[in-house]
C-alpha cells in the first residue's frame, strides 16, 4: 500500500489587496464612474450599466487593461480614464476610506511567526497601491509588493505569483498559497501552479465564480485562512 504524501509546507502566501485583505467600501466602482465621466466611456445609461457589469466581471485585473477594453482600443481615452481612476481612488483612500479586513493584520503576524513569506498584489497602479499601504501603515507588512507594469502582466496572467515566488526564493510552486476574492485572482494562481488556492467571500465574486475559476477552498474572509495552512 502506497503511503499518502504529506502536504507540502506553505512557504509563501500571495494575497490580493482590495476585497481580500483591504476593505475599500465600494471605492472601485465609484472611481470607475468618475473615470467614465472624465473620459466619456459610456454614451447612455445602458452603456454605463454594461460598463459596470464588465467592471464587476473583471475585478482583480489590471485596470489599464480593463479601460482598453471599455474604450474599444482607443489608447488615448483608455489612458485618460485610467489616470482619473487612479487619481480618484488614491484621493478617496487618502480620506481614510479603506481599512484592513477583519483578521488580516493578525494573520500577517501569525505568518511572520511561522516564517511564512507574504506577498501583496493588486491590479491597481503603483501609486494607488502605495497610497493604500501608506494609509494602512502596511509599508513593512509584506516581503514583496507587486502590481502590473512594463515587466509584469496583471491577472489573470501568472506573472505576479511567480515573481513573488522568485523574489522570496520559495522552494517550489506547490509551496505557495494564492488568496483572492475574484476569479482573476484564482486563475492567476492556477496558471502559476500554486499548491493551495483560496477564494474569499469578502469581495467581488461569489462562491460559484471562485470555485469555477479553480479555488480549492472557499472561506468567508482572511481571518479563516490559518486553519488551511499545512
């Protein structure tokens, strides 16, 4: 009889930010509406409804990629909309309209105590990510902080989890856990070969969407993650 191999110990947890470790009280939608008004992405109420449906569907993905779709390939319009989105979101964050998800900071401390590395990832631009980290006092929380850029594609591509794995010198992809509230977060982890994929119900997508994307575990929030660590 062949023995069942022991689970690979988790060395790295790759977290999404907004909706997973950060509560932002609808700021993403508010900022998309501001971007729409600024750049004229929608021509009618029906267009705006369709836009918001797409925004919800693509939560977690690189925002400039989303705006390129909404602008139908008009790069100037997409860049203008993205700039306004990031400006508005950063402004709202600076007003204090974001907070740590319940249990997130306790979980970070627990992972530190266990010598598990932490990566924070987002679909926002660097300036917005830094605004969130600054508002929460999280500048030193993570071993790696990543966002889409010239060298890294955003979700659902596997670039950010794999980059986090390389930078933290994690021994193998199955020693990595990926945690997020959107299908794109989970798909990114699947494509990166993560050993554990966890969907949280504190953000944009529901149980069915997260499971369909490949989540092996579904929890109400990050406070419930500790029990999943082998």
